[in-house]
């Protein structure tokens, strides 16, 4: 007998960063982080529990090798004695949007797989499960602003997302400037391992980041845009400084990334409140108020390959349950 469940989840962008693992196997972070979940973009995943043989289909094509194995290994975490399963997953992100897809992918997979397996999990337990697939995925279980606490336990059960409740929605936008669309030269996990092992700046990032998460949380609760942007840019700068000072250097930014930062300086000089962040790739995400999004978009159009204006999205959810 087979059972089936389908879940959707949105990607999230860290405002205060996760970079470096204190436990590689469990994906336990060296530091806490804080994110916003995006709207519009989503991953939709159907898991059929109990088929003839394991099968993984991603964006319409059979997944092979390490990509398929990462998904199947994740299903083993849901139930080590599981039957063969089918996973069909697709994302609606515009081609080369430059957004980390592993956050929505493993959040949707955690939700769909646990439901298909008949194991209803509380949100915190789902977040712990999603984290094992990809660290950032533990934040995509919730919408809006999410705080991933580093946790202290060696089994990682206290290292998961927590939604930051705000009295009413905050009309912010994330303007994604796509500088370059190719695959990254160094994957996140490899980049983190190298940075933690060799960068003299990494301990500085870790020491400051924990305080930045708390300041950013206060800024969200107080709707203090400038303070939030200050924390975001400081965490981003320290993270990229630690990457750059790894041996060999982990360099994700391109000249076009810096051109976007200059454009943000120009916008600010004209009185438009906005700020930037970059992850393990050259694309830049600009945070601004909804009322300023069109002006930010206009300034970046022509400078980069594509610009996407996104709002804050909702939580991961089941759309089909057994
Ligand atoms: C720079 O969550 O993709 O985007 O846990 O190895 O799968 P793994 O890494 P991943 O790393 C995200 C790193 C980041 C910052 C962040 O999202 O906090």
C-alpha cells in the first residue's frame, strides 16, 4: 500500500547569516541566524511512500548520482526502515533568479515526506528534520521573519527555527539583482568547512554575529529599518571577509556585485532607504520598503541581467495529505 503527500515551501534569505558548522553531519551551525521568507517563489514536492523502487524527479528530469542520493538519504532520516519512495519536486523560480533553492526544497521535502510516512511532526521537529537536509531549510517552515537559534545540545534538538511574531505585517520588499546565473564554483558546505578551518576572520564573524542576530530581532520588533539594514550589512560583510580570507580564498562576488552596492549608495544619497546582502554567490538582494521598490528596481534594471521584486511569504504547508 502506498501513501502520498504534497507540500509547498518558499525560499528564505538570511539577513544575519549562517556560515560555518559546529557539526558537519548534523548541520549544526557555528552561529544563530535570522531570515525573511519570500513570497511568489516556491518549491512543490510530492512524496509517494511505498512504490516499486526509489525514484527522484527534480524539475521534470530524473535526478541521478549525488543529487538523487542526497534526497534519498534524507528520506532515510524520516524512517530508516522505509519502503522505496518516489519524490517529484519542482520550483517555479524564474530561470536564474539567483536564489538559494535548497531552503525551500528541503523544507517542502521534510513536510511532504513526514506526512506521507504517517509521522505528523510539530513545527520545531520538522525544522530540525529540514535542517539535516540543508541548514537554511530549517528557517523556511515559517513565513515572515525567522530566528534560527544555534542551540547548545550535541544532538541538535535545540537548533531550529523560531518565528518572530510581529503585531502586523511589515511591508518590506527584497529586490533580487541577478548579476550572474552560473553554478557556484564552491558549494556552501565546502565553502563553510574551508572558511572555518583556515580563515583568521571566521572567529570574528562568529563572535559578532550572535549579537547581530539579537539586535536584528529587536529591530524587527521595533520596525527600525535602518537598524535592521545595519545588522544585515555588517553580518554580510563579516561573512564575505571570512570567505575571502580562507585558504584558498572562497570568492563569490563579481565586479557586477560591487556595481550593485555602488547603486545602493547612490539610492541612499537620494534619500531612498535600502540595504544589501549577498550569499554564496554573486547576486545581490536589496531590502527596501514597499513604497521604494519601484525606484530600487529602476536603478538596478540595465545594470544587471534581471531584477525580481519579492515580498515576504508565508509558511511551508501541506496541500495534499494521505
Ligand atoms: C550563505 O543552507 O545552503 O546562504 O547547510 O550546507 O546546505 P548547507 O548550506 P546552506 O547555506 C546557506 C548559507 C548562506 C547564508 C544563510 O542562508 O544563512
